[in-house]
């Protein structure tokens, strides 16, 4: 929103929307694709984000709707933007789609299990590795637990108690609430990949992941993958090939993960885990 808000404010101050309707803004000074002006649509998106942020105070979370807005943005003219804003817009929109996609993956409760799995979280941890430098210490609150299919007693992140490889979930207590779904965890193929390449190399080391694939060319799960033939000889695709077939879901018990604000993690005690 650091990009959108100032542009909307500036456009409103300069009365660009009014000038466009009156034909007084030159085409060479604005972005014109000949389709109705998208200024108000972008303003509505800004408003929807603000409303969602307000709902967080009530422990209510929802998907961003960015997929809908991103498609709609391609159908509206942003001719009210000046050239510099036009040039910056595509990269800003891409950043917003990535950020919103992570939010949607975190709060979407429509599936059997949470949308995150070990593969996706590992890649995102690498993308945002700099965030871990200022991360707070965490503490498992064994006095705050819940089960899959239930709304936990407190809003926040929960870790599976009875599955060391399970993916954490974010849940909330407001109305409508966000219940704990089934746990996304490794199936036998995933456990075998973990044991074969090791935690540090899993999903990240193309060579090791390709070696694992080459040693499992007859695995029925891998061979059933629709992209098996395209992926089997490309080391860069080995990790995603395995990941598409490496997970299952199961009900489990969950424990609340508390952030200890003001107590940053001392990575000097275990530097090999920084950013992982």
C-alpha cells in the first residue's frame, strides 16, 4: 500500500480523473489502453485492504482477493498514471501479488489441510531470509492446545504436537473463525527424500534432489506426476517434482507458538539455522 496510497492521493489532488473525463489530460502524459479508467477500482482495492486490517483487531482474517483484483486491473485503463508511475506499476503489482499470495495461503481455510507445506515454506524462508535477522524467540505454550477441526483458544500460529514434520498453521478466534485444519506432512516418499538428502539440502540443492529423483525413477508416485517426463532430466525441476508427490494430511494435536517480543533470537548460538 506504500505505492498505492500516495498515487491515489496525488491523482485526487491533481484531479486527474476529472481531467480525463473532460479530455484535458494529454495521452502522452498518461497511460491509455483505451479501456475505462481504473482509478476508482484501485481506490476500492485500497479500501478493501484497509477494512481487512481493521478486522484484524477483532481477530478476524480473510483472503485478500488479490487474484480477482489482479485480473481486473488488466481490463481497466490506468491512463490517469503519469509515465514514471506507469513504469513502476508492473513490478509493484508483482510484489503485491507475491505478498498477497502468502497471506492467502496462510488464511485460506477451504481445503482439507492448510495450504502451506514444507516445500513452500522452505522456499519462502529463503526469499525472506533477511527477516530472520530480527526475529523474536519463540516458546511452545503447552497449556494452549487444540485439535484439527476445532477453533483454538487463541489467535496465532500453531505447531503440530504429534508430528515433527508437520507444517504450522495460523488460526483465529473471531467470527467467522479460522479453525485448525488437518496437518500437512510428509508421506513415505517425502520421508525418504528427507532421509536421503538431509534437512539442509531438501528442496534447495538441485544436485541432491536430482540424485534422489534418478534413484527413484520407478517410484509410482513420481511416474504418475503429469510433469514427470518434463522434469526427470532437468535438475532444476527435481525438487518441485518430488514436492508435488511428497505430502499427505492427517489430523493431529496442535500447540500454540508464542512470540517473545523484545527477545530477539541469538543466531550466534546456532548460525546454521539462520534463515531456515
